[in-house]
């Protein structure tokens, strides 16, 4: 299983010399996931099924790249067939592609009997994408650098989330370019993962995402959706990653379901809702 993630907080601290952005983000996995099925085969193949609009099934897919990178490092052929069942939306800021890649690395390392330390696998993961190293651990963590530095934070807040996902995707490079054009102070002084979790509503008030102003400026549809949902029934709504999905936190599933039923008419027919739980 390749679990999705939510960025509970996200600080952006400037453009690095390598072209990436320096970030500090508190990330938690959630119980919504894709499925990666791997079988022995004479030659490599990848089949993508399910919610696959916008998801390539060729060498651009991170699963394909992960299999190739691990095979090259192990000096062997990637003689497997992989079926990727997509349930997570593409371009929503939930990390579906990165999680798929991490799940592929871990499953292939086991299938091929590679008795490698996690650090070696994580180094390969970092070459595939900024979010991939986080998914190698699948636990609440603070990620730094461009995302390759993963620091587990211990106990994850056990909470329910409502995800609000518009029908359109958000392109991460576009959002970061918009961030470059804005003058926004970083939020590195805020470390909500160091606070007592308390209730979901209290924790939510300490969360933030430095990319929101850039995303809202680049795509006003995101700003409009946030305006419709934020503070509904007194609940704070935040964007995850570079969008396009938003989330709100709740203590119980019942509270989450009730809020989602109220939010759906406000959001409109092109916004899908999912009730999930932190892992």
C-alpha cells in the first residue's frame, strides 16, 4: 500500500542554489492509499489502473523510475511486472506519485532479497523526488532541505481529516514560481509539532502553509474554494503541499462526516470530499 500524506505545516525559506526551495514541513501519512502489485516477469512492464487521469504509464511515472533506479543500483534487470491501482488524485498535494515510488523501492528490495540499510534506499529515493524519502518511513515527520532530510517526530496526532479536492490539479513548479515572485516572510519560527496536540480545532489554529498565497495568486479558483470553506462551523482549512487539495481536522469521524456534509454544497459539484484518518 502506498499511503497519501498531508502537510500539516509548510514553511518555505527561499530558493536554493540547486534550483530547489528550502522547506521545513510537518507531514503525516493518512489511511487513504494507492496499491502497488509486483510480480516476477521476463521483462519489465507497468500497468496503471483506476483513477489514472493525468498519470503517465511510461518512463515518466515514478514507479517506473523507481524500479529502474533500484535495478541499476543492484546491477540487475528490472524483471518484474507492476500493476499500479490509483485511488489518490493526481496533482492534489497528497504525494500519491511519491508514495507509489517509495512503495515500489521497498517492495522490490524485499522481492530481490536486497539486505540493504534503509539509508541506502533513502538515498535512491531522494534522486526520484523531494517527497519520496518521507514515504520510506511512513510515519509523522518533519522534512527539511528540499524534502530529503526526514526527522520522525514520534507520536502522530490521532485525528480525522476531511479532504476537499477540486477537479483540477495544481502544478508544483508553477506554484513555487509564483512564490518566488511574492515577497512573503518565512514561518520557520513556528513549530506546531512541538506543541501539545490538544483538540483538533486547537491544533488546526497553529497550522500554516507558506505556499497558499502563491497558489491562490496563480490559480484564483483555489482562493475561491478556500474562501468558501475556511471558518465554516468555526473550522480552519489549510492547503496541503502545493495544492490543489485542502483539509480540516476533527477529533472524531462523526464530526468529520457532519462537516463534510455541510461543506459539500458550499464547495460545489466539482469538489470531491474524502474522510480519512492520520496514521
